[in-house]
């Protein structure tokens, strides 16, 4: 009987070693996955910051005004305004 207990203990120790190895390997794999996701998130945040800065640069009023004048646009003149009641009647 003591010999059976010793064999069972050895088998249990070997099985525990395999389980521990598998859990350690899976943990490392998950840590690498989380690190990759964190890098992707940081890169995306930087891309968003660059795009916001670019949008702010491109939306500058003086730049838009210059481009509008090049294609013949200008400020709205008083003759272009129309009362709302007249606009509503015209579309009926």
C-alpha cells in the first residue's frame, strides 16, 4: 500500500508540473496579447491626436477664406438675404 501511495504521489506531482507549465505558458501568451493591445491603443490615440491637429490646421478661417476667394466666393451681401416668410411662400 505505501508503494501505491508513492506512485500516486509521483504521478500527481508530474501531472501538477504539466498543468503548471500549461498555465504558465497560457499566462505568458495572454500577457503578450495584452501588451500588443496596449501598443495598438497607444498608437491609435497618437493617430487621433495627429488627425485632430491636422483638422484644426485645415479648418483655420484665414485658410478657408483664402481658398473661397480663389474660387470666387465672398461674404454674403444684404441683397442675398430673404425673409423667412417669403422663402416659405415661394416653395409652396
